[in-house]
C-alpha cells in the first residue's frame, strides 16, 4: 500500500524532501538514485509548484481580512465595507489679507482659481483660491480678509452620463487630488447649461431618493472615484447629464511653511497688497495603510456620531490632516469642570499651534458629529520640557571612542526616545527607562548619574498687569517647609523686567509656598523685590502669580521659562500636556572611569570632558 506524504510543510526544501520520501517508499523506486537522475528535476518542479500554490493561498487568505491584509487595495476594500473612506492627500492652506489699492471700486470679486505664488527652499509653488469671494469697501479700504488659498493647480474634468455603459466611471484622474477641495456639479445637458451642485453623502440615514448627493471611494492606484445614487439612495443621473468635477491637485507637504505670497491681479486690480495671516500648513500625504487599519473599525463603531472621547480622536484627523497627536477629555474632567463641553487639543505635524480661524473651521466641521448640546472647545497643547543633567562613566579600555563620541551616542539615544515615547499626549517620561537607554548607548558605558528638572515657557503679556498661572500637574519636591530657602528653593526662571524697576528680575521660592522676585547684585547676591509675589503649591505643582506687569523678557521669543524640581523622576502629562526633552538645555558629560581603567580609586572615579 502506498505511503502517504506529509502536507504540513510550506518550505521548498521540506516539500522536496517529502516528495522524495514518498517516492522512495514506492516499490518501483526502492533502489533509485534520485540525486543523480533527471527525475530530481521533475521533483524540483513539483516542489516549486506546490510552494507557489501554498504561498498564493497563504497570501490570498491574509488579504481576506483587514488585520492581516498588506495590499492597499485590499485594506481600502475592507474599510469600505465598514463605511470608511481613506483620507486623500491634503493641500497646504494659507490665510492672507488682500488689499486692492483702488479707491474707485464699490465692489470687487476674487474669482475661484485666482493664482498666487510663493517660494520654499528655492522652488516656486502656486496657490489658488478655491471659492469666489465678493467684498465691499470698509472705511474706504477694499480688502479680502482672511482669504484661504490652497497650494496646487485647479483641475476641471467633465463626463457625459451614459447609463448603458456599465464601465463608465467619474474619476479624479490624479492621485494627488485633495478630495476636501472637490466640488461636484451636474449640468442638465450640452444644450441646457443649468447646473445643480451635489454634496458628499456623509450620513446614509439622511439620504433619500431625491437627495442631490454623490459618494466617494478610493480605487486602484490611490485615485478616487465619484459615483451617484440609484433613485432609492440618492438621485440617479440621466443620460446626457454632464458631470463636472473641480478639484485641486497638490504637491502635498512640499509647500508647508510658505509665508510670502505675491499675485499679479485680483478682481481686475493689479495694484494689490498681500499680508500673510497664517503661513501655509496642513499639507499631508494620503492616509497610510496602518492608519486605515486602525481608524476604519473605530469609525464604524462611532457610527458617524461623536459620543465618546475616542470617537473624537478618530473623527478629528479626518477633518484636519495636519494632526500628529490628539487628546480629548470631557468637560467634567476639566479643571475647573465645564459641563456640556468636550475639550480637544491637537499637536500639528508642522509643530505650530492652531490659529483661531483654524480652530473655528475644525469646530464647524465637527458640528454634524456632535450630539445633543455637547460642543467642542479646541485648546492649544501645553508643553512640559524636561531638562536632563547626566554624568556618565565609561571604560576607556572597552572602546576606541572618545568622551565626545560617547556623549553623541547618548544624545542620539535620547533623541530617539523623545520621538518614540514622548511628544504625544500619553507620553510618560520614565526615568528608569531613560537611565537604561543611557547605559545602553554604548557597551563601554558603566553607569550614569542623571537628574531632571521640568520647565514651562509662558508668553509674557507686556506692559499690562496680568495674572500668571503655571500648572505643571506634577507634584514638586519639598521634603519640609522652608526647604533650601536661602538658595532659592526649587524654583528658578529666566530673566525679565517689570514696571518701575530697571533690573533684570528672576523668580525663586522660599520652600514654604511663596514665590519671590529678586535681582542680582554683583552677579551673585540676591536682592528681593517682593517675597510674596505669588504662591507655589508643591502638591499640585501649580504656581500662581496674581499680579505682574512685565515690560520685557530675556528670552528673545517673549517668554519666561519657569524651571522647577519635580518630586518624582517620572513625569506624567495630564489632559492637554505634552512632554519633550529640552535638548537645548540638556547637559551630557562623559568621563573615563579611572577605577575601572586602572587609575586611582580616590576622588570621584572619573574625569569629565565637554558637555552639550
């Protein structure tokens, strides 16, 4: 009786050996030399064929599920069954004021498609207006205020409807098309130029047989297709109708950061003045496969409604593509509580805070998702910087690197940690992990002594008496009342000037809960101006200065840096706080461990070199 072969292996060599074993067990080939015959080539072909079929079956099965699919077309198809449309590329958007220097006009219109130009890194980019705007003079000045302009070229495509052609498709023919700029209209016919604007169907439950809506889906090659209803869900188009698609094709993020714009003519006027309100930002690539896999199930769970904070975390990136990190919390968890609100904080990929116009645009985009009377409030993230001082001992016999090379390796390890673990709203700074990363930066490193301080930069309101509240949201070090009072407690600050005093003022605390202001005499002696200028709560980490009239700051960016020592070496961000390492003020010093290297055991055991 024939011996059965094994069918569980997928590796080519294992398949080939199984086939040989099977044939050797047949009486016809009991003494056959497979290695020295032509039959081995046939066995190779059978093994290859089996291997290909197994691989194909395995890959096909993987593509059948969203979690294991690797092809974008498969992932997009699975997302469609969940009602999720992947985000297209996004064009950078800038906001400008355009003043027409013409006193004779009583009205003016900036037409859709009006062009402006700018340069970024020596390359010229074009920006266009995506919607016509009309304005009239105000106080004798004819100005288009807060005008949004989009990087890219305005493209128009027209298709004649032929319902008998089942292969007829209405495509955005460039994969760099920004679908948020898409305008879809339908002209009655070639002889009847009456057009109707169609809107994107977002909530299928609100679409009726007469709704003038279109649907959008990603197809092959990353392009998008527009399709219409069937007179049951949405209005069906008639033969002879002309579908008009207008959209912007963009260079994605290439023009992010553009600030200086020029134009030749607006509303027929060539004498124009352009002022930039918000630099170009928001340009982004299409949504990644990983993002689609993550967001599609969550979007399906939200059912097009923002009910929980997690729903907002999924929805907001779809309406604002420049979102890098997002934090959402309910008003009941706010400090102080604000019921009926949900708070949203965004960190942008460009690193800049949102303008009020951008916040308003995002809030408006969320209107159709909000439930009942809950309204979103968008707040800027608060950055808590971490300053490290680390002294490293290394074995010079175990490496050919210099001390500065070791310092560079440690710095690179910290940069990687900052990118992977911090700079996000749930990014906890773990002291023990950082200490291990420092030790592991090079095999010659024996140990490190690292201390931390946390910093917040506050923008000063100049020449106005202002209350300043700095909330670190982490307990601060204060082992007993009056701790280190003579040396300024645990608080330091950068310099600033105040009304009525020409000296450079600094802040410290008395270890008993009071913030003090002082200036230096002779570079070292502290002369106090006010010993109760404010309060510091060591338990909550909040500093409050009720009244301070700042006239200038030592920091060139107009901020005052508040530096404190935390109670714990682990720093936990709360609500809209982000943590990041302050590399500009982090000090890394590497020195040879003289004990390990055979030197004297007296003293500190190492000598230091330069530091960052």
